[in-house]
C-alpha cells in the first residue's frame, strides 16, 4: 500500500496541486490570458481546436517515430560495424561526435537548404539528435559481455554469428534500451526544433508550426494548448520505453530490480 | 629444471599405458606486459585422474588451466591437450571462479549452451540437459534465472554446463572460493561423485585451500610465484569414493600438514 502510495498517489497529488496553484494565481492576480492563461482556459482551447491540433500532433508524432526508428536502425547497424572493425570505429567515431555536438538549431537551416523535401529534412534533423545515444550506448554494450563468457564461447569454438546472437546482442540489450530511453525524448525535441527553424506553414505541418502561428497572433492559450500536447507526447514516449525496458530486462537485469541501492 | 621434490611417491595412474590427456613440457609463459607468469612447468594429467594445483595468488595456476584450454598459447615449451586438437569441440570444459552464467537465460538454456554451440536443437539437447540438471540437483530450477539462485546453486548450474558435453577434461579455476565453508564441503563431495561417475574424465583443479586440495585429489602439485613454477608434488593415498569421515581422519590431517610444509618451504625459498 505504501509502495503504491509513494509511486502513484504522491506524484499525482503534487501535479494536481501545481495545476490548482497555477489556476488560483491567475484568477486571484487577474493575470490576462495573453500573458498566462489559466489551466482551465488551456483545456477549453485544447477542446475547441482539437481537430486542427490533433492533425498537427499526428504530423509531429510521425516525424518523431520515423526519426527514432531510423536512429535505432542506424545506431545499431553502425555500432555493429564498429564492433566488428575497431579501425572503422576509430575512423568514423569523430564524425559521429561532430554530428552530436553541433547544435541542431544551427545546422537545421543548412539542412533545409540542401534537402528539398521538408519532411525528409525534418526527419534528418531529428535523426541527428536521436541517433548518437543509441550508437554510443550500443557500442559500449556490444563490448560489455563478460570476459569469462567470451572465453567459454572460444573454448566451444562458437562461430562469429553464434557469438553475436547468443552473447553480444543479449549483453548489449540493457545498454541499447538505456540509449533508447534517451533517444525517445530527443527525437521529439529534434522534430519540434527542426520544424521551428523550418517555420513551415500550411496543412501538413506539426505542433511547432501551430505554436509559431499562435505566437504571431498572440494567441497565448493556443500556444499552451499545443505545448500541453507536446508534453503529454513526451511523457507518453517516456512511459512507453520504461514499460519496454521492464518487459525486456525485468526478469534478469539489475537496472530493473526493485531492491534499494 | 624445477626442483620437483617428491614428498611422496605419486599414486599409480589408472592406465599407465595411455598417454597423458594434458601434457605440459618445460612450458614458459611471458605476457606482453613482461610478466613471467610461468617458467619450466612440466606436468601431465591422465584420463581418470584428479590433480590439483595448489599455490598462492599470482603463482600462475590459472595460466596453466588457460594453456590447457587453449585460451592462451605458451611462450616456450610444449602443451598438448584435447582442446588444442583441430576440430575439437566440447571435449574440454572450464569452470571459472565466478559461475559465469548468462543472466538473461534460464538455467536450462545456460546448460544447453555448449550443446547448442555444437548445433543441437533444444529438443535434441533436452534429455542430456535434464539428466545433468537432475544429477547436480537443479531439476526443479530449469526455468529459473541465475539471479534467483543462491551462490552454491549457481555454481551447480555452472558445473552442469561443464558436464553436459561429457568432456574428457574438466578444468576448474577455484570454483568454490567464493562460497561459505558448509556449501563448499557439500560441493566438494558432490564434485567427486560426478567426476567418479564420469569414468575416465581427467580433472585439473586449482585452489589455494590446502584442505580442499587434500579432500579432492589424488595428486597435488604445489606451485610458487615469481616466476610461476611447480615446486613439489604430493600424492594423497586414499581410494575413491572417499569415506565420509575422511576429513577427520589421520591420513587427511597428515596430508594437510605435509602440504602446508611444502607451501611454507616454497614461500621461504
């Protein structure tokens, strides 16, 4: 009972208290809606504009999911290639680091010039942000197999394929999942940032465009409504990958153990 | 030539006409770091023998095992062992100090591994895996993950994995060093049974416990460090299966005392 209380009830209460405090502050201090809208007004705006916002939300989700899927595929494949060839890793890892440390806001305008399709450009931006945690974590994970277990595979003359499938990949899984948890949030940030820079307008655009539009018109409640959807999406991604981590690693990995540190 | 002092005449090997399974002749091992791990080590283990390497940490005991498993190559001298034969698979088993189980796999899957690497499907391997799990007392834990087992049970699973291929050679690197003394003695007794039941399997066991060396083996090779070498050999004159009270008998205490002396002399030299 205390476990469930600490895990769910307490954070929910804190969150509700924050929202209630916000509502109270706006009402008591008579803050105008164009400066800070009350949560109730944000809720109403969200309901009133749900049709257009949901469409934009779907566009953002598609870019995020697409970038994350490409980041997984790219990160794992490149990590696999690095694991097979240390020379390749030494040659290419600096490039990956350069991609990682360059602020995406600064490169996005260039990408938008070079890549004709806006969707492709947005995907590329979000991918650049999302792929590095998966790559670097998987590279470490593919080397994380216990040295004695590796000796055992040598003793029994395992083929490289057997070693990869039965030893390296399972041993790398916790590291990959840790990277995935980081990249999930980053791909959403990448997708929104890139769209902000692109400043695209029109029907097939994401939540970032709705926020920009609303900001030009000083429709602050609508900005908050779109922002709320983004936050909920981020939380959803986080929850999804936490559940995935529990499902994949729960039975055996200490990162999913309930024991206190 | 190392000064191999024969404290006692070695017991007659069971099949003197057979060539040794593991044969090290004047083996030296120098690591890339410049450390001379072994120098002039000669030893032979025949099928059906239980031989123990006894010595302090850093005397190269583990290196001898790794040479016999083909996991290291000697810098000088000659090593012959089944693991070094081309095409050899599963005739040498290695038990490490840690249980070294795959944490993501069930006990069954861990024990299946050596057969799986030889291409046996789960169904093909199941009778052998279940039989060996039964023998080590883990039949009810086939589906458990290693994290759910106690230290002694993990080591039982590790030994089951070693035995599942019916190896000719069983190499063990301080497998019980991390266990409490009660569990350790129980596993010592069980290990002797499993080794005895395997018939002509050669066992080469590494320990730094004098009592364990005496309890288990027919021959004990005492090693010294810097550089690692064999300095004495002692035969334990007690037939298998060892009687229940062997640990409290005069021959046991006597052998422990003589081994302790040999270790002290090796250390003083």
